[in-house]
């Protein structure tokens, strides 16, 4: 037994000696790991959680909001079970109906002028109310959806629009249907703020939000969101559960990638 302990002590000393002679490898590993962790944290998309509560009633009890919701859902039996109500709230039809009341058709993003974005666009941030421009969408025309449309502000009057994508869908916002799949789109144009732009793929007007604001990002882009992509996103993140067993007070929670208004509060 003593012999085994002695051999173990010798092995430990041998390992420590090798480590001492190659300390620089350990230091290099630590520095690389810390650098990788820093890049991962800075480049990871920020996710924001939202929570809200909802009181459901029946024909004779419950809040006014609950009665309005039951009427909106056109429920025949107002005394349905909590499990059924949860199923209705998380259904695609309910999510689609809620999204149609919200202004989520356009999402704004920026690529900050961070040193990590020197070669590649590793850091991306979604903007909501502080974007340097506003897109006025022409819903009477077909639009390319679910692809990034890059905007580079040239001056107070002009901007450069770059559209590059493979097999993007051409979407009808009035019917919320995909009308065609384009093989490839690739072009760059210099346009004027405040003037309508229209081609066979896009139709909108971009206005400067505040010409006095300083452009501090490497680039900006926006995405026209199809209803299908929005429904899929919120269906995967929306969770509804009673605060207690058999309780008619439900907790709605969801996660989003931006500072958008809470979907769960809008469904109330």
C-alpha cells in the first residue's frame, strides 16, 4: 500500500515538473479560451423574456378583458376547461390573429462598428424605435420577405440599397401568401430618402427618422417579415400555464430577440 502511494507521489511530481516546464502552453490555452468566450458573448443574440397574466372567466364571472377574449375566440361553451383555453391561446390561428393587430412586418437591425466586425459581421443588434430610418411598406405590391435588405446611409438625402439573396420568396401582404420563389436577386442602387421606390421585387418608401442623429453603425439593414415566419417564431416561444392547478389565471410568457412590444401583453 505504501509502495502504491509512493509511486503515485512520484507520478504527481513528474506531472508537475512537466507542467512547470510547459507553463506557456497552459497560459496560451487560458487566453484562447477567454478570447473565445468573449467573442461568443459579444456575438450571441440577446434574448428578452416577457411575462403577463390573463384572467379567464365564464358567462357569469371574470373580468371584462376575459369576456372580450372569449368573445374574440368565438367559444360556444364559455365554461370550457383551462386546458382547452390554453390550447386555443397557443394555437396558430390565435397567434396569427394577434400578430395581425401588431406592427411586426418590418424588423430593423444594425451592425455596430465594433472591432469584431472588422472582417465579418459577428455582432448584430435589432433596433425598434431607435433605427435611423423608417420603412413605409406598400402592401399592394409583392415583396421579398425574410431576407436582409442592406441600407447604407450616404448623406441626409441619399442611401444605398443592396439586395442579395438566393431563392427568396415573393410575398403578398394582403393575402399573406407566397406567390413565387425567385431564383436569385443581386443588385445595388442609390436612392433618395422620402421618395417611393418600386421594382418587380420591392415597393416601399424609406424616410430618415431624424437627420440630426449620428450614424454610428457599420451598416444597417431591415427585414420584411412574412406572417408565416412570425407565427413560427412566436409559436415556438409562447408558453401558457395556470399560476396554480385548476386556476383560471394564466401566465403567458414568451421570448424575443429585440425590444419589441410584448407579444404576451398584446394578446390580453
